[in-house]
């Protein structure tokens, strides 16, 4: 008899010798270290994405370029991901460790390149550094669901995915908070260069430390599969990627999720990029508070991420949770739109924080829902396609909002986003909850880990040798 919960036994460290035994299901103690290290270097990369946008007006003054040119330092993250998407599928060919090393070393290299841009005429150098960090992002964005599936059991996988995504959100939060504190709005460019160098040195040191930790901690996979779904999942080679993509585009539920996820995440990217400009437009001289508002939005989103991850592991209500969170995101965006110009900063803090709980908390929901809808397709392929839409919509929304803000102000620009979020809610409502992975792991997995560990002392879980066709 097979126990339904794969989380019942803590395995030895994954670095132990011996081939992987697909008949035994147990989780490795190393799994938490792996997901935390990934979360941290994802955080470092996300910080570098938003560090320019959070003090857009200061970098505009330092480099003597337009505000839109500084916006492109964030937009390049989105733009570069699209043509380099096939690189994300190397995850299936070379595995987690190789991709983690590649992403972390590029992130580290980009951080140090930026130190060569501390003169006003060296704007192209900072662009180069940001482009390198953008390439690193290609090796990062598609990993959360893959890390969670490979290392965590069925009753932990959503929480693990949330922790992996949380690092990216925390990096954005720090990116809103730290740059306005480290780099004051002063006119003297020499002093400004000194303050910018401090920020660049700190992030370079952190990126280097995290690269070393990836070398030490990150392993390819545990000795034993942590769940029935992982043990029974067919191995797909890189040559199967095209076939997997074709199958995914025939999956209507996944296509609807890709579009709706892209609308939500794209709106978040645009809002994060332009938040400094919109706040300063209504509250001149409040650069530090603009950063704090962004921090509030993202920290609230981290709370939402943790809650949704735990909730999914407990209830498995992917469709219902996704729809409710999406609707609340739209409500939060509408309230923020019509309260931004009330001349009360505390109102902006409250509205952005409330909106952030749902808008940012939605991100791991999309990853986990996609894995459920597409199992047993490789997570790298589904996550890669899921991440393309936010980049496309993020570029479109950011450029459109920039033009609308310049001509008509912040309110029409935010109404523009509300319209597309409404479309996202409608598309989400039409997604059917075809939870394929749950059919393999069991519809009602047990949640009492301690009791199952005691039971496991006398019985080691054995995975069934084959899948019935109905699982697919």
C-alpha cells in the first residue's frame, strides 16, 4: 500500500552517494538550504532591476539623460527575456545546479560592471551591467516551481514555491527602500558619484557572497524523489521542448492562465517602474517616501505570498484562490487610482499596501497553478512561457503609461491598467481546475507530517510503477 503523503520521511543529505532510487519517496534535509539560497540570489537580481527606477530623478540628473532612458534600465529586464527565453529551457538539459551557477555568476558580474559607470559620461557602462543582470534573470525566473517540485514533497511544494518567489519580491522591496537612503537627491555630481558607488559596492559584495553559497549549497537533486508525482514524471530531454510547447498551446486552460498571469504581472512591473514618477508628480520632494511606498507595497506582497503558499498546501483550491486574489488585485488598483491625488501620503501607503498583498501575492499562485494544469510537462517550459507574457505586457504597459502620464497625468495611466486587470479577471474565471499533479499525489493528501514520520519508521513508501492514462 502506498501512503498518500510523500513528506513523511526526512531523507539524508542529498549529497550522499549512490544512484537515485525512484522506488523510495522521502524528502531531503538539504531542501530548505537549497530554496533559501535560490531565494537570496533571486532577491539580489530583483534589487538590481528596480534600483534605478526607485530613484529615477536622481539618476536622470547624474547621467544627464531623460527619465525614459532610466526607465529602460528596468525595461531591458523585460525586453531581453523574450528573445532569450530558449535559454530557460536549458534547465531541462543541464539541470538545476548548472543553471543556478550560471544565473548567480552573471548576476555577480553585472553588479561589478556597474562600478565602472561612476562618471556622468559612462551611462553606456551602467547599461551594459544592467543588460548582464537581465540575462541572469533568464536563468532565475523559471526556477521557483522547478526547485519546489524537485526538492519538496506534495504538502510542501506550494509553500516552497512561495519562498522561492518571495526572494524576488524581497529584492524589489529592498530596491525601493535602500537606494533613496544611500543616494540622496543632491546636485553635486562628485558627491553623488560617491553615494552611488557605496550602493554598487554593497550589491557587488552581496552578489559575490551568494555566488559562493550557490557553489557550496546547490545540488542537482536529492537522492530520492520527494513525491509520487516527481518519481513518476517521465524524463524529457531538450529535444522534446518543441513538442512540449505544442502540447501546452493546445491546453486551453494553460493558455488562459498565461494571458491572465501576464496581465497581472505586467501591471505590477509597470507600476513598480513608474511608481517613483507618479508619487513625485503629486508629492514633490518625497523621494524617500516614494521608496517607502514601494517598500510597503512589496512587503505586503511578501505577506500575501506566504499566506497563499500555505493556503494552497492546505486546501489545494488553486482556481478559487487565484480568482479571489485577482479580483482583490483589481479592487486595490481601482482604490489606489482614485486616491493617489488626495494630498495625503498616509492614504497612498495604505492603498498600495493593500493592493500589494494581492497583486504581488498572486505571482506564486500562477507558477503553482501552471504546474498543476500542465503536469507532467517540464516546469522549465511551462514557467518559461508563463514568464514571457509579463515581459511583453510589462513593456507595453510601461511605455503606454509613460506616455499617458506625460500628456494626461497619473490617474488616466492607472485607469489604463485597471481595464486590463478587469480582462484578466474575466479570463481567470474561464480556467477549469484540471489539477493533474494532484491526481497523481492523491486528492486528499494528509497534512500531519509528524504522525506520518512515526508511521514511516515501520514502512517506507513505495511509488507505483506506472501511471494510468487518466492522470494525463
